[in-house]
């Protein structure tokens, strides 16, 4: 299976974890991050969100992040799935699943991948609220999260 | 030929997602292309104003104003990313 998928349709978290962990008894830990859409942002109710991306660059940027994680930690598999197009509250947006022999590396690598994805992968969110449409602004806290991993 | 791409807030403001420029020796850096776009005035001047944060990728790799552009390259402009 491809390590990276960009898709409009929903994904099956359990099936992705299962595909990653089965058949490899050396795996002792699987850590999964699931990002889902919230109904409130910046104090306003959000009814729909539309995710745009840069086809081609998105896959390259995510592959570079996955390659970096595999260089930093001893891992036994990574899957990254990110949805694009229209989404609604409670919809899963992004999944990062990491397998390793022990939990420490899986936890760290999973957090590293989502932190880097937030600041380096070319996705943009547009929200629909009662007041109309607006593009979501980048967060300084995401830049700070990425800086923790720099070396 | 240089392929220019615009995404998200930029694409909407500029009312176009892509265009092509004939390659010329004086368009050999990202900075030179930005100057040319800025000189169109109006919304182009606003989008590429010095106080706006615009990210740029050449051939799908993040880069900066000093990056060299050659004939056939793909140059994309977009706002800070907000995925995840």
C-alpha cells in the first residue's frame, strides 16, 4: 500500500491500522493521530469546510516528511491519509499512523509528521460560517510546534 | 515558457489559477517574476505587496525570492498552508 494518500472520500481508520500492523510480529506499538473537523473556529460556528491542495507538490511534500521521520526513528511503517474537498463537522480530515517496535519512537514520529504536515504540506482550508466564507489563517502555534523538531 | 500557478486566497483574489509567461533571460529569478506581476498594478500589486506573506515553490519545492527560474519551470504562489 502507498504510504501517502490524498482523497476526497472518507477513510477507514481501523482498516488502515490493521493493514499496517498485521503480518509483522516485530511491531510492538502503533500510534495513530486522527484530525477531525470542529464545528467552532475563532468563536464562530462553521458549517462546512473546503480543503484545497496543490496536486503533485502535496504528495512530494508529504513523502519528504515521511522520509525524514524514517531517517530519525526506527520505524516499521507509516501511513498518511489527508482528505480534500468539502467536509463537515465530525468528518475525519487527516490520519497519521506509525508502527515501531516500542511506543516511544512511534509517539514521537507520529507527532513529528503531523507537526511538519501542518506547516509544510500545501493544503488550505476555507470555512463557511453564518457570516460567509473565509480562508483560515495559519497559526503561530503550528510554527512553534514545528520548531521543536528542528536540528 | 514558465508555468505560473496560484492557490487558495491568491487564486481567488487574482481570479486565475494559472497562466504562462514566455521565458526571458531577465525573468531568471523568482524575484524578477514577482516584480513583473507586481507591476501589473491593481489587485496584483496588493497580492504581492511587501507586507503580504506569499510562499513560492519552483517545480513543487519550497523556495525563496533568490531561487533561479529556467525555461519550462513551474512556479507556484500561495498563502501560508493550513492543512491537517
